[in-house]
């Protein structure tokens, strides 16, 4: 399984806003029961404000099975695409609390996978 995690510029904290506006994505693979970072991928579409954002994210992250972020869409945290611990709505999106580190997100993901 390959995941894309929405990251702040510091590459150690989860981006607290909408997934598509994250400056970076940490790409992780699940190998031998562990998460291994494959790359940090720049988001050239972070400033795009249009309905084309979902298509652009598909284009940018075609190799990722799951997208992990604090918010999906612009309806605010906890609304719209709210999929997280204990809430299995979509296999493509997984929502985590916005003010956590990458390591904390990986622990939560480990508990839910």
C-alpha cells in the first residue's frame, strides 16, 4: 500500500488545511509491516483555487492508494469527507487531526490499517 500524507514545508508536521493545498506530500510504502518513506513530493498545484483540484491531485498522486490529511475539501474539519480512525467511508481518503506530527499520523494509520 502506498500513501500520500499532506505535509507542512518543514516535512515533519501534517498540513492543517485542505489536502490539495499542502506544500508537500510524504509518500510512504508499507513494506514488511513497516511504513517506509519513498519520497517527498512537491505540490505544484497548492495555490490552485478551482474545481479542477481533485483531477490535479489524481494526476499528481496516481501511484498512491490512500490520501492522508487533516481536511478534504473546503467545508472545514469534521465536515464533508470525514474519514479517520473508526470512520471507514472511503478507501482513498483518511482524515487525521490537523495539529499532529508525521510520526503521530503514522501511529494512527498503523492502528487503523
